[in-house]
C-alpha cells in the first residue's frame, strides 16, 4: 500500500471518530482524537498488537474504544488529557506571544494603512479626508483614546499639525509606498510621544503620577493577573497535598485491607489532574512575574525619559527637531512596550480561566468534606515539609561505587538539573501503585545512562539504583495504563516510536521503528597546519612577467649627471651604482690572489680651452 494511501486511511479513522463525536454533541479537535487513538493502542489492556497491521475488525474496535473514552462523563483522566492538549495548542514562549501580538496589531491596522498609502487624491476634500485617516491610524496604533471621541481627535490633530501640517500632504503623496509606510510609522511615534509628554506636563510639580500615564488595559490586568494565578496555584497545591495524603494512606503496605472502600483509581486520576494543573499554573505564574518585572523597568525608563524631555524643552521657545524628535520616539516605544505587557498578561489570564473547566470533574466527584473524611487523623504534608523531612537522608557515593551520584556540594548548577519524571520519584510511582511524590534532589541525584533521577527517600533511591532498568520499564507501563502521565512525567521520548497519524507507514501499522535524530554540525579549519604566509606571493603569471621585465629594465639603466658653469659648486651630486656582490669559491686547497688597484690621474681638465690633457698612471704594484 502506498504511503500516501496509508496516511489517508489513518486520517479517515481520525475524521470518522471526530464526526461521530460531533453527532453526539462534542466538538473535539483532531489533535485530541489523534492522542486518544495513540493512548488506546498503547494500553495493553485493549489487546492491540502494534507490530502487525490493523484489520477491519481492529479498526472498528479502535473507533469504538476511542469513542467510549472520549464520551466519558466526569472523567478526571479525560479532562487531564484535554487540558494537556489545550495548553500545548495555546501556550508558547514569551517571544512568540509578543510576535503574535504584533502580527494581530498589524493585521488590524493594515486596511487603514493601505487606504492611506494607496490613495490618489486630487481635490481639497479628498486631502482633508486623507488627513483625517492619518489621524485615525495614529489613534488606533497608539491606543490612546477612541477615534470617535471629539476631544481625543482634536488633541491628536493639534499634535500632528505641529510636526506634519496639512500643507505637507502634497510631498507625502509623491513618495513611494514603502516610504509612505515608513513616514506614517514615524509620525505615529512622534505624535504619540508628544501626547504622552503633554499629558505628563499637565500635572503641576516635578513628580508625575505614572499610574495615569499607564495604558488602561495594563492598569486593569497588572493587579489582577498575577494575584489570580497565585490564588489558583495555592488552591491547586492544597488540593494536591490532600489527594497525596489520602492515596499515601490507602496505598500504605502496612495499612489494614478493607478499611476504606474509596475508589483508588479515580483518586489517582484526580491527583494526576490537579498535579498537571499545578505544573501549568507554575509556568503561567513565572511568565506573569516576568511581565511585572518588565513593567517596572519600563516605568523607570519612562520616568527618566519624561524628565529628560522636560529638561530639554524647559523655558525654550523653540527646540531643534533633530534633538527632540528622537526623545518623543523613545517615549512612544516605551508606551508600546507597556501595551505589549498588558496584552501578554491578558493572554496568560485567559489561559488560566480556560483551564478551570478541566479540573471541574474531580471537584464534583470528590468534595473537600469527602477527602477530609478519608483522611481522618492523617496529617497533610506540603511538598516543602516532605523536602525538609527527607533532607537529613543523604546518599554516600562511597557506599555505591557502581552508580554515579550527583550531590549539591559537588555539582555546579545543581538546582537547574534536567530531572526525569518532572522531579517525581519513580520508585514510589511503581511501588505505591501510581502515587506521585516529589523527589528531593538534596538526597542525591542518580545518573543512569545519561539521565538524572530523584527520589522521595534514601531507601527509594537505593532500591531504584539496585534495579534501575526494570523500574524504568515499570514506569513506562504505568504510563501506558494512564496516558495522561506521558506529558505529566515528560515521557515523550520513551514513546516516540509510536507515530502520530500523519506519519503512519504503509499497511496501517500504528508502530514503526524509531528514527533516531539529532542535531549535528561540523567545523572545518581554514588552516589546520600553521604555514608561513608570504605576503609578496603572486599567483598570476602575467603579473610575475611584468615584475620580471621591470627588474630587467632597471638593471640596464644608469644615472647620468653633468656639471656646467652655472651649476658648479652649487649642488651635491649623487650616483646610483650596483653594489658588488660577495662571491666566494671553494677549492681543494686554500689560496688567495690579489690585483693591483688602478689609480690614474688626469691633468689639464679645467681652466684650459685648447690645452692638452696629461694622463699619469699612479698604479702601484702588488708586491710593493
């Protein structure tokens, strides 16, 4: 069967399950349905042989099981999976959130910007309409008042006319579209800065109340978002501690059997649900606290910028635009940054509110009074209290030389280690039938096959280290029975061999061999071996020929000079010669020879027009 046809078959299964859910009144995403298909196939209780292709009966059975799981009412396990899918589709990094905010803003303003840059005005009325569109664009981009408010429009018009009077529209119209967009953006920033400065200058005195200059959405979101997430997290943690205490009591090996008929399976599902909610809330709270810190930084910069602007324009009738316009632009950029933080806080708050329905089922099934009744006289310990109790137990690496242990005293960046199972004790999860207890890194972190594991007690650490491979496999089996643990414990890599529906192999098999992928890179040295780089090296033979001709030509040249009566004794003469080379020869015996040094004197060269020149040989013999 071709691969494309196999993919269509799997997509049809997903679509069929989705349509049937919609007919039953539940509109579910394809991502959720695909995850449920994967979870049903993984569960060994369903009897699917993932090494063989699915028959028609297998497909029917798979669809029925998925429909039954997806249609469950008041199921904490299903709600946890829905919450995980929703969070994965809604949450992203801070940088991508800000990029999305900017993209939405640009898409909202693009029709107005296009009308301005593409307009072809000819009459006076059309020029007035274009100027009003520019003012509307500035108000929409700055979010400082509504374009329908008369006072706001008048204020923005006055600020715009001070930097871009209506008479400049003619020069604006002849610009290219790209230049128009750039000038429109600069005008928006300058006008926004002017309006902010005017708003701050209305307050008498040196100190300006920044609260009045903050965006309205920021004033609404800043005090609410972080506090609401903190309250949600506090409630989730208290409930998680209660569920943990109840399950710790019910799964205690020393407890008497039959004392309590509580539904342990549902209690575990509720614990997984609330623990996953806690993990997501911690991520959202960290982002919200980062937003608050950024707001404080922007406030400080805004205060200093306003003070600088006041000092620049104080008691001056005119200020050069090259000096004041950059200050207005910086002021508007700070304003836009505050708006971004406000929008990001609203997004985080919306995600927090949208996750609340996913924890409603466990609240309906197990009330606070019911949990208190199950607890009885048992103590509810917080995660911090468990850490304090177990911190006295320390692993001594010398006692277990066959395993590698990381300790707080000897490991750098100990608090930032990437722990397996999201910091949960794997031994307790297996030994206590799915109980989640947070591990304590201060006991000792086990490094096994390049992965790091933490434990809730020293006893659990020693027992896990003695049979690590079997317990790791047992944790994976627990996750197959409870698919919500795959994301909660971050077990994606262990189950990466199961392909999602768009990656199925021919034959409708739901299990394929894992393809190991990794990021790799190579670097080639330009000069692996150090060499002597000759600066005068020339590869061009024609350049070498030119240099050789030049040298040969120089050797044939001689410098000539002549003296006249006018130049006699009035300048220094110089002669260019080729210095003799040092020449030596080697023979079988040492010897030497000498030649007489010729000395010839010419008399009568000067002072006689018709006189004869007398030549006298003064060369002396070598022997003298």
